[in-house]
């Protein structure tokens, strides 16, 4: 970290599941857990989990890539908007 800057919180993200199923009902499943930590140790860690399911349209490679992108965006939004 550059001199003069201090981290207010540290973020740890664990991806527990990232599956793409291109069967009859194409679906991408992302299951993650994240922890926000006070680097000074004054506040207890905040732990959250989220399971995200994104339909993958027709199951094509492009549809699965788009579903991955949407799932990661949804996870990022959940982390960023956490109180």
C-alpha cells in the first residue's frame, strides 16, 4: 500500500462453487463467502455468503461466458452494497 494510505477494511473472498451446466436447463451456479476484516482488530469480522444462479440462455459458449460475467457482477454488487 502506498505511504500515507491506511486500509479501513480487508476483504477475503472464497469461491466455494462455480459450475456451468449446459444441459437441457443451462445454468451457472456461483456460491461464495466473503469476510470483511478490521485490520486494527477493533471490530469483529463480518461474514456473508451468497448463492447466485444465472440462466445460461441456450448453453452455448457465449451464453455461458455471459452467465459467468453476470454472476461475478452480482457477487461484486453484493459485496459492495454490504452494510
